[in-house]
C-alpha cells in the first residue's frame, strides 16, 4: 500500500498522468448512476444522491470543527433551516412557489445568518462547553419547528410540510426525465448530477478557503486561540465567519434535501443526525477535505450495505438471527472505538503533516 | 523626544494577590528595555496587561502618542505591540512558514470573497505574504526549516520562530517574555545578536529575562519589579549596586 502511495506521489509530478486520472474519475462519476442502477437498482442511485448531500454537510461542518476547531453538536439545525426555508417558500403550504435559483442561495444565506446568531452567544466557550451549548441550540431549532403550528401555523408542526416543489431552473425541470445523447436520464439521475455539481463547487470553495488568509486564521485559532489573538486576529469575527460559512453549506444542503424528498418534518433533524455528520468529519480526518469526503461516503454507504446482512442470514441459517438494524448500531460503535484506538487522527488524515519530508525537493 | 510607550499607575489584583501596584514605566523609541525581577514579581502580568490578555484594574497607557483605552489582544497587535510567550505558544500543527504567515494577518486584507475567487489583488497579496514570511525566517536564521511543523522544531528554533511570527505583524514594540529561557550559552549569544539586529532595524524591544548577562550586555534601560512594585529604573550598570534590588534578590540580611 505504501509502495502504491509513493508511486502515486511520483506520478503526481507528471501533469499528463494527473489529467488522465481526473478525466477517468469524471467519467466514472458521470456513468456511476447508470452502472449502479444496472447492478443494484434505483434505490442505490437514491443512496448515491444522499451520499452527495452528506458530503456537502460534512464539508460544511469541517469548516467549523476541522478548521476553526469549534466543536459544534447542533449543526443539523442549519440543515433544518435550509430545508424549511425551501419547503415553506415552494409548496402549497403557504401557496408560495418561488424559483429554485432564488431559494437555494436564500436558504444558504438564512442558515448563514442563523450561524452567526447561534455562534455569537457561544464565542467565549471552548471544547466541551461549546459542544453542550450548540447541542442545546440545535434542539431548540428542532423543537421550534415541531411547535410552530400554533397559534399561527407556520411550520405545520410534527406533520411537516409536503408536496414541496421539485427543483426547476427555467424550463429545465429536474422532476422529469430528459433525452441526452440518445440516453434517457431519469428524474432521479438529474438530482444526482446537480448534487454532484454542487459538491464539486463546495469542494472547490473548501480547498480555496483552507489555503487563504482566512483559512490560516481559522487554523491558528484551532491551534492556540490566545496566540492567534496576540497576533492580531480578531478571534470574534473570524469565529463567527467560520460559523456562518459552515452553516451556509448546511443551508444549501437543506434546500436540496427538501426539494429532493418533497417532504420535510422535524424528525429528520434530530441530534443523532448532528452526531452522524460529526462522525463523518472525525472518522475521515478532521480538517482534511478528502478524508472528510471519505468519511461521508463510508457512513452513508456502509449502513445501507449492512441491510443485506438480513438476506444473507436468511440464506445461510434459514432465518434472521440478528436484526440488521441492531447490527448496524453495534458495528458503528465498534468502528468508532477501534478508530479511536488504531487511527485517532482519522482514516485519511492530512498529509500536510508529511510535507516536511518533501522540503528538499 | 516623546517615549514610545509610557504607562502610569498600573494596578492589577487577582483576588487577594496584588500582582501589580502603581507601576509606571516609559520606554524610549529604539531602545531595548529590560524588565527583571524575582519569580512572581509581576513581569508577565505586566506583559499580559500591556498586550490586552488581562484587563488592568487601574492605570494609564500612552503608546506612540495615543491614549489607549479598552485594550484587547488583537487591537494591541493592530496598534503595533507584538509579543512572544514565556511558555512558547506556536501554532503547533502548522509549518514554520504558515506560523509566520499568520503573523501577516493583521497587515493584510483578503476576505472570504478574495479567498474563493482568488482575484489578482488576493494573489499578489498572498505571494507578498509568503515572500515576507520567507524573509523573516531567513532573518531569524531558521530558513532551512520552512516546511517543518512548528512542534517538530528544536527548542531554540521555536523561540526564534516566535520572534519571526511577532515581527511579521510589523510591530513598533516587540515584547519578549524570557526568550533565552532554556537556551545554552551558544544559543543565547546568537539570540543576543538577533536582538541587536532587531534594535538596529529600529524596532523597540521590551525584554523580560532572567539571564543577567544577556540583560546587562543588551539593555539600554532596566526596570526591576518586586512583589508588583517597581523598585528600580535606570541604567544596567547601576542596577547591580542598588540596595533595594540586592535586597529583593538576595534577601534583607545580606544587604
């Protein structure tokens, strides 16, 4: 394995090889839904789309937790805000049907504002204390959504909002299948491609932010807040900026989720969702963008794959010995414990920590 | 000429402990000012008050011709006071170069939009930041370790890196909290050269130090704190003969 990596490090200097690898990757991602649906059915294309959504969420949380080092356990609140923003303004609930090109950025913006509002009171807190308070804020948002159906019905309470408009950009509706180059692209695939495009955008933004004046300030605050302040970094503003940026990614993902599902209710935004997103960031490797993406992919795909264990048991023992859903939680716990023991910095931690060896080149 | 920094009647109490009581000092442009005193005399507290890390209970501050009110750490850095820490506080998981680049934060402007779009202004600012950081690492003599993580540098180099990071903020006053602590004779001789060079480049230095040889050989003025009070201020030559200082260091019976 390490041979393979060092071989790849050498190849990386050859720009033609890099382009070929990227082109193959692009082709793979483009044909993936067709291949997956042929092998495993359309349910798995849906899972692919939700993998992409979770990548956006994990990369958003990565800005707050991975870069700025602010342990946020209420991140799903921003996902919820983005989702409800879209749901309320593009559904029969209020009879409003605003266009998607307006609503998706609005959702990100509103979530970003909430990021600042929720971030502001927590600025003096660190570590565990910050985690507890953000956890509380996350729950407050969910409970608000659950109860804002009286005296005036705003969120429709626990029943949620349904019949949400599918995404439509001008004449192009993602809810219908399209003919492209002689291929029929079903509605589900449209969402996959849009999400993929947005994931690429979010990765691009994350990478650029990391390697910038603001990104360095975030990492400096994570490393030593007192020293960062003494170096002239306005820690209050820079932390709020991290909250706002992270939250806006969450808001964008929320809008996409609402239109994709066509239905939102408060129970999609529970604490366990926040914990899952945090696990993706931590499992993959905090602060390292490819690692975080890997974490998101694994934590969405593996639980789905484990559903097949039930069928497998039926085939071997003639009955289901262990309920697959119990097994999922068991394996999930086992994975977290063994990760903490064996790879405490994540499955794919940042290789910048190896840059020092390359200094001589 | 007006002094660069003058503080008057500064007091700071932590509960029942008086860390600073009625301390007044003035530091002239371009000098190296030494602050010495036995352990617990209040030197670091004075540093922390001066750099905004803790709020004073009383006192007036004039820096570079302006009254300072409401000191916060980042504002003091903006004004032109940079510091190092007694127990080194580098950004451990960033490289030496990145540490110094963080120091440039306060003198640069690029925001979120610039970071994402990387327009021409941002690109040229970034390359200027990197270039200046390289120069400063060269200046303090650790240019061979540009890409090493701060935590992997040898102790003496970490001290130098802290100085480079502080210099990156373009300070008018560089406040060093025991820069020679834990250094051997060779390292502290090299440090002395570096500090002389910094003074020659017209940065005023405020130095807390226990290494008496270093202080005597380097400082233009020395102040001595004891139990939060200033007991001496004057030339380094005189300090060794001052009875109050001798009493503070060696005890009353020997004076």
